[in-house]
C-alpha cells in the first residue's frame, strides 16, 4: 500500500518584517541535515519570503529534490469559530462572516491538496506556518475545527504525518526539535518555561 509521508515544518525564525534571521537560517540548515537521509521527492513552500528562504536552505541539503511553491501553504487563519473561546476574543475581534468563509475556503484547499493519500509512495516536506501545521495536525487527528487554536509549534520543528488509502492518518511526530540545540528551540513563542 502506497504511503504519502508528509513532513510539516514551520519556517525558521523570522524578523517582524517576515525575513528569515540568522537564527532562522541556522534552524533551517539543521532541519535540512536531519531530513537528508530521507528519500524526499519535493519540498513545497508557502509563497511568503520566510518560508521560501527556509525551503531553499532545506532543499540545498536534499540532493535531487525539487523545491516548489504551493499557494495553499500561505499563512492564514484556517478557521473562525462561531463561538469564539473567551481567551481568543481579542484575536478574532473584527472577523465577520466574509472572513470566516475565506478562512474555510483556504483551509479546505490546504487539506484537499496535502491531507490525503497519494497514488504512489511519496515523501514531501511542507515549509509553511504555525497555523497551517496546527490545522493539518488537527485534521489528521479528526479533532473539531476549533482545536487548531491549542496547537503551537516552534520554528523549524518537525511534524510527520502518514496518509494511506482506507486508513486514518498517522501522526508520527509533532513539534519535534531534536535536531536543534537548546538555544535554537522555542523561538517565536512568548516568555515562559519550556521543556
């Protein structure tokens, strides 16, 4: 049975203008080295510069791998809950029916393209953003749409999901940062104690 191996990655650390920082470049390089032993067919990336740069660095570590853009991987809100949880009220302030419909359309396009089995054995790296990783993990687990809100991931962290015909998706790894030294982990998060 053919398996679609999807390796989800949040881009490396970026500055407030969306440009990969020196730390983000190093994170991307270490991630590429971790993936180098896999038979990766394609590195897909969001069209945003931080993801493009990260994907190019990762791709440079993977000989004979194609690096391509996938517009479905762009950073966006994947779901606007009808009943917003109180802690998220400020985050969703101003989102109306039109924005909610656009969020649903974009999330449906993302899952339709990447959250399904393939006809042949494939290994694909998706360099995207935190919300897209959260959405695809939530989808793989069959969790309600609002559950994407509780899933965070670090820059250059690795999540792996397998898709097979006739079987539920298998989440193998989530937010794994074993390839990063401690000082390069948890970037992009607020202050607090992290494991």
